[in-house]
């Protein structure tokens, strides 16, 4: 796999790396790095393949938390050169895992979007007349984001099931162990993917694919009596079931499944919702849920039929983007062009 990464590949990674992001612990931005660019990229390739590259610590800063005037949340800022290298490795991993990821996974994948995830929920819910929705909270248990809680040993084991290239495995390990620098103090969290790293979204998707997606398709659905579906956008996920009994059975085993992989779903915020169309003379359905910044609910139309409705929440746009001033989202970094476009142009 690493043999694909040459200077031209690294230049494509450089082209795809944002030039207006905040600087890391070395204080070097895009303009400074452009001076003597090609020798730097050649050296970066050599350091990667020889194993001499040392992953720098991620700078941690705090920004206002969405929906709060007093609370702040931490974000990580890698160095600019490290962002380039992470992009290069991400470009190697993406086509491999895109063959395995399921089509109901929509977060930070080429050709996928939050809009398409919302459309999928609407279609699937209509097919089962609303049914019963399991609204999972796997991202903010104990005030931590999901990608800050992934056990690194289990993540490396999961990646190793598909990636046996020593160079790539070693580099991922270095990023996981790089540490976090906050006001001059270096910390080693011991859990989670690289904070603010370009590589983090695909690593988190790989882990949730193993923990949740494959389990649902291969082990859960064959045991259900009725129809069921799942939609996942990064660490936001829901499961819809036609029958209440099926939904209750899944609810019972979900905590055990997550515990097996060193994760915890919030016991109070993870809920089973009666999302059936309005019954009898009721104008609205019994339950509702919020997903990707939109509240989903049923109401009765003027013609007396059930109407699936969505309404953007007060913090809806923030919830969808979850993006800081340096462009780093809670689960990843937005891109300007696809990897394929860059490679074709060069």
C-alpha cells in the first residue's frame, strides 16, 4: 500500500490540504511551507518509508460550544506538514474501505452527505409507516466525543484485519501516540483518534463499521421478524424497526455490543421512540427524534393522512457542520476536491 505514496502522490495530498487553517505547535502555515515545497515533500516521503518520521503533538485549543455562551469545547490542530501526510495515508485507505463500507453510512465519505442521510431516513421510515426508532447517543457520553473514546489497541487491531502494510500500520500507531500539547504541557490521552486529524474520520468510520454496521447487517437483521434499517452519519446513528419487539431486543443488546469494543452508549440519552404514523384522531405522532440538526416527527395533513415532517432545530446548522474556525470538524476536515480529481489532474 505504501508503495503508492511517492512525491507526486504527496503533492496531491498537499493540494487537498486546506491552506487557511490554524497552525500547529511548530507555528508553520501554508505560506511558509510552500517555500522549497518539492524538497520538503521528497523528504516527507523518505521519512515515512524509512520510519524516521516522528508524529508531532497536536495543539489543543478551546472554542465556544454550540448553543452555550459559557461552555467551551476542545479541538486539536496538527502541524501543516502532518496534515499533508495524514491526507496522503487517507488517500491510500479510502478506496480500500469504500469497497467494504455499507451504503447506509454517510459521514465523511465520497459521494455521501448529510442531506442524503436525511433523505434515506425519510424513505426508510415511510416504508415501515414510521415504526420504532432507536436513537443512539454514542458521541457525547461523559462529556467526550466518540472519537476521543476509541480504545487505541482495539482500533489498531481492527485496522490490521484489512491493512497489513507495515509502513501504514506504523504511521497510524505514531499518530495515535503523538500526544496533545496544551499551554506548553504535553499529555498522552491513551484513547481516541488523532484530534483534528485528517486521518481521524476514516479511522473512526472503520471502527464503527466493525462495531455497529457489520453487526447490524450480519447478526441483527437476520434474527428480526420484521423489516429494519439503519442510517449512520459518522457517530450519529439511528435504527428503525417495523415491530416493537424487534426494537426492544436490539435495545437490550446494544450496550453489550459497544462494551465488547470498549465503548459506551449513553444509558439515558439512547432512547426507543414510538415513531408510528398518527393513530386514530390524533393530529401528531407519539414520538419524535432529532438527527443531524433536524427534528423528525409525524403530523396529520389537511387531507387526514399521516405526513412525515422535519424541522430544523435552533442549533441545526451548527450540528450539521460542527466546524471550528480552522476548518476542523468534530469528526474530520472538509475537503475542496476529491482524491481522484487530484490524481487525475497530476
